[in-house]
């Protein structure tokens, strides 16, 4: 195993303009095997292309990720890193920080309201950023009990994938802005497959988008992202 990252993790979710969180994603339950790019060029390509953050899957069974992949990416890039996994225990927050993450994903549907608040509080106490993911508008009350999502370090995530059926509605997020207080910073997850989708997300008022499979399937993920971003500027 490589030496543990020694440089401080970069701050999470600090950008001022529409940005992309680009994902290192090898597989998923809905798509099966997706990509097998070498980690070094994959991560460096995203950084060179202008990604604001990298998301690294660490779930092994369904996503073919690992905590060691997070560690490897942390040694290769200066970008802030999101540990993307189904986190339910504070020990997993410590692990995320130890292996180089700047932020963690917390899923409202996977935790009770009190568990979500506790995990959020513990993550912030460890100076980890939080991407708090919702799918149903009804989950927003629990999310906003944790944060207003108006300052750097925290971000609301709107997942367009139904976690029960795994189906994606590529314009599902359109039902959310009416429910969000002014100034809420949110990113759109799932269903972003092209530069047109990025422009749609930007027009919806999102602070950014998290993109995994569509970029991972490209022969050169970094180049693909660069082309997308150029068309959105």
C-alpha cells in the first residue's frame, strides 16, 4: 500500500461558478462494469480538464471501489476528494479523512433523521465537507435540519436516480428549485450524460453536477470533460 497522504486535503465545495465533480467509477449495480482506466491518468486528466472536485467510489461489492483507490487518488491530485459510499458510522468518517478525503457523501434515505444530523455534525467536526443527498422533496426537511447549504464546505445533492428501482429521470431535478430557499447551493447527480445536460443543470440554478458513468465510458475521460466544460463556458 502507498504511504498515507501527508498533504492537507483541499477544501471542499468552495467554487463560485458552475462546476463539475468528476467521478472515478468502475462499476455500478445498474450498469455493471463501466471502465478500467488506469487511476493516474484518469484522475490527472480530470484535474487538467478543470474538474472542481473528484468523487471516488469506495464501495467494493457493487461499485468495484476501495478505500485504497481513494488513497491512491489523494496522492496524485491537488483537487478536493469526495468519498462516495453508503456511510452509516462515524468510524467511516475517520477512515475517509485518514485516506485523503476532503468530503463525504451522506444519503438522507439511508439514515434516520437523527442519524443524519449526528453524522453531519461529526463530519463537520472533523473538518470534512458534506454532500447531503436527497431524492424525494420530502427529504428536504431532514436535510435542512442539518444545514442551510449556503456556505462553502456543504452542498445539497439532488439525485435523479431512484435508489429503490435504480431508474433515472434525467430532468427529475426540475421539481426541486421551488422548494429551495434562496441561496441554496446544490449539485445534480445522475442523468448527466452530455454537455447539453450540463447546460440544463446550470440553467436550473445548480452550483454544479456530479458526473460519473458518462465520462468514465469515454476513451479519454479528461478530454471528454474538457470538451463539455468548454461548451458550457
